[in-house]
């Protein structure tokens, strides 16, 4: 082959690769950035609506298993989401990092826990009770798909990470209060009220959370005074901004 033919071949290959990369880049921007165009905004809004419909239907199927809601319908709704995940992988600029993205992992887990057990149950290869144990978490996982659509979620994530730096000190202080009051209430109350230190620890945790199940209640004056102090202390402690 002549030099001119080789040059034309390389040029054709370069143009083909460029067109392929341009198409992938445009599709990736279309899926990732809803502000990239009117079509992207319409698609993003439609996806959010479809996700909410899936959450409603899967919740209904999980809350009312005796209603015999057709699993085939919910399974059919998973097809567009599965196709979108495949397209995202194909057009991803870096496929090696694709599965390191938490949003993609959430989408995959949602599809697997929703579609696979339903398909196996329909085919009779999976017990209905086992399939139902997957279905009860399906609405939660499907709802997580909306995280990708919230543009300002990263702000909340950043605020949480900033508050996380102070969390070890707060947990350490909470542990000190819990252990001290558990030992004190165990010594102040008779054994028929709080038989073991485990019961004292349970009572302290429930009291600090201001839930108060009522399964254990102090009877001595000193025990009630300590419990009242613990309620006030824990309420003030929980109100401390992190």
C-alpha cells in the first residue's frame, strides 16, 4: 500500500474514533447534567416521576402481599432503568472507575434486588417467602435512585462530613454518661427492679433517648432523682449543635 493510502486509512480511523467519542461524550453529558439541554431536563424529570411510580407500586406490593399485585408489571418497569445503567456504562469516559461511583452501585443493587427475585419467583425457581424478604427492601433501594437527581445533595454530604469530624468526641462523652449512670442506677435500685447491669444499661439508654418504654421504672427516691437528672442532661446534650 502507498503512503497516501495509509494516510487516508489513518485519517478515516481517526475521524471514526472522534465521532464515536463525540457521541459518547454527548450522551454522557445528557445523562449526567440535566442543565445540558431541554431534552436532558425533560428526561431527568421523567425519570424522577418513573422512580416515584416504582416506589409507590413496590411499596403497595410489599405492604399488601395478599393483593396478588402482578409482579410482571413491576418487573417491566425495571427494564428502562436497567437499559439506562447499561448505556451509562457504555458511554462512561472511564469505565474502570464506573463501579466506584456510589450512584451506580445503588442503581445496580436496586435492579438486582428488585428484578432478579421477581423474575425467579415468576419462573418458580424461588420460594415466595424468600422473594418477599427481598421485596420489602425494594422501595428503599429504588428511592435511593433519586439521589442522583438531587443536584444539591453534595452540599448535604459535605455538611455531614464536616460534622463527622466532631462525632468521635460526642460519642465518647455519650459513652461516659451512659456507663456512669448505668452503674449508679444499678446500685440505687433494688434487684427485683433492676436485676442485672445489662438491665441498668438498657434503662439508661432508653431514658437518655427520652423514649421511656416503661418496662423498667425506678422506685427509690434517689433512683428517680437520678433518672430525672439524666433526662434533663440527655435532652440538653442532644440539643448541642455538632
